[in-house]
C-alpha cells in the first residue's frame, strides 16, 4: 500500500488554496463542500469559477502574493497557482510546518493526493491509482457511480438514526453486525432507494423490535426493458434485475437483456402474441401477487416502457388492491428509442410540432382509431404493433385526408443488431414491407419527419441471428401455471 487512505474532518476548520484560477477553484470547492473555511491567496482577481462555488460565504480572498505567514492556523493546503516556483514555495513552507499539502498535478511532491470521489454523503467512496493513472481512476469512479445509487446516502442516514437503538438492543458487536447485514439486505434498502423512507423506517423499527428478524414481505419491480438494446437500460433497472428472486418476462424482452438478470433467479415466461396469449393478463396480475406474497422479490420485466402500451397500470392496480409493495422503473419507450436509431426525429421545427402514439391492433379486420385526430397536418404518428394491419392502416389514413405520398417507415427490431428500416410512402410501404419479409417486433412511423431518414441515418448494425428473439426460456416447473 503506497498511501494510507484517510478522510479528514474539515467542518469548521481552515484550508488554504494558493491560486486564483480554475484549478484552484476546484480545490477550493472540495474544501467548501467538506464544511471548511477557505482562504484563497492570489495577487490576481479570482476566476469566475470561484463565484459559482457552493458555500462561497466561507470563502475569503486574500489578494496578496503568497507568504509563509498565510499558513498560520491552516489544517490543509493546496498549491494550485499553476506557477511552478510559487507552488514549490508553498510546498516547502507547508512541509516545514508539518501541514498536509497537495501540489496540483504533482503527485511526486505531495504529502497527500486527491482520489476520484463518489459522494453519497454520509457514504464516501474514493478511488486512487496513487497518481500513476488518474484517468483510470476516473473511469473506475464512473463505473462505480452506476453501481452505487444516490439513495445509499439516505440509507446511511437512516442507519445513523438507529445506531444508538441498535447498540442498546444488541450487547455485542457480532450481534449488531448481524442485524445490520440483515437490514441492508432486506426490503428496507429498496424502500429507501424508491423514496419510501417512512415505510423503511417503520420496517427497520419492526426488525429491531423482533430482535432482527426481517419481515417476510415480497415486492414487485415493474421494470421497463426498453426497445431491445441493453445499453439503453437505466442504472436502476440493472440493479433490480440483479437482485430479483423471480423474473416474469414477456415476448418483447430481448435475450441479451434477459441475460443481464440475476443468474440463479427463477424465470417465468408470460409472453403474449396476437391470438396466442400464453397467459391471460388477469392471470399474470395474480401471479405477481402470489409470488410477492410468498416473500419473493419479483422482477416484472416488460419490453419498452411499462406505462406505454405495456399494461403496467393494470398490473399495479391489482398489486395495490392486494397490498403488495411495488415500484415502477420507466424505460426508453420504443417510439423514442427506435426512431432515434433509425435517424428519424419525432418532432422537428420544419416538419412536425406534435407526436401521437397509438396501437395498431386489428379487430375483425378493422382498426378502432380516431382517424380525424391522427390525420392532422404537421404531426408524427407512431404505431405500435401494427405490422399485421399495415395495409388497413395506410388505406384508412389516405381515406381520412393524408396524401398517398406522405412519408412512412417501418422499423424491425429497432436499436438492436437486427434492426432493419424500410421507408416509403403510405402508397408504397405495405408492398415494400411484404417484400422485405419483416417480422415483429416492428414500429411504424408516419409523417414528414421520415423524409429525414436518408440524411440522418447513423446506426448501421452488423446483422446478427434473430432466431432466439421470440423463443421463451424454459419455465421452471415450480412456476408452471
């Protein structure tokens, strides 16, 4: 170990930064954020970056050239004047007084170095390469940022409020450690992350009163899987996917996303296709209730966004009626994701100022849609699940006022390596789609914005096998309906 990692308590203490530029301002910001009073010594006026600092009321500008007397009463020093000789003089004077000193961008002469910081106060995580590879440290920090939700600070604060009560209830360190391990691995943590802090506090109190027994309460995570590309998942979705006991997933969840779920979780396929419903929606709702009542953490993974043609509202209505805790994680819906990857902006100053999302299900060979509303000028229409009814869709739009030469596109498996985009007009798109032998999932976009595809198309994937897109994984016997 080349350095001893420590955390300094600077609340109400004094720190010195020598320099008035942007680099010095960043050092001053660190100390101000830690609660210090900061003296900024610089013969020149301070850069505008100083004026933007939080806690600037604790910032004192000493507009003088540095002198050793400026070190009087200081607890920590940063030399950041960007003048080599001046910074060396600060370093030498601080060392002579045994005051910790950091020289910006000169780790070899520092008595301490600054790590990359993940701030989840009161939780702090620091990453350092000892000055050998600062860019690597920043990359590692960025990766950790995705793994440590902002809610960890609130969780730590909650634990702090219970610290004395836990110390009173449990006599030994081992017992207290065991209690906190159970608490942090229980639904209490997820309640905090979801913003349900009063509920978390009540649950933690119940655990304390029951001598550490975690309540057998399950929960449902209604998570949007997005349009298919794993890179478009949210951080929160990834975290919940890794901790669920059971994954209940549908037909539109791509295999690469399903592979990112916890490996040992049970998996239940409830996918629905037109006229081929594996499990009716009402039964899916009750499956979620049953699994949660068994104390399981249930991941309901849905393609796209659960609240946009995903029937997520119906599912959480049932959960609410049965008193099952749940949380909803939105996602990039197909309209936004697929259109972006196809180079088709859904709104554009010169083409469309409104956006309409509809489903294209056929019923008895017809579509029950508000055609007058859909066929207004200067708007974009996005049709989900409309491949089977494409001919009817185009014919009805022309009957209700849209010209036959209105640009239109259909995109298969958008955002994935199997993306295929077919563009044409309301007159030509049905024949072009049939010729291309497109298969679901597809998205249809109608409007003037489609004409921008040729110019703005940026995503050119290498085709991959799509043999497994619709193939459900084997359902565990214990979960068969």
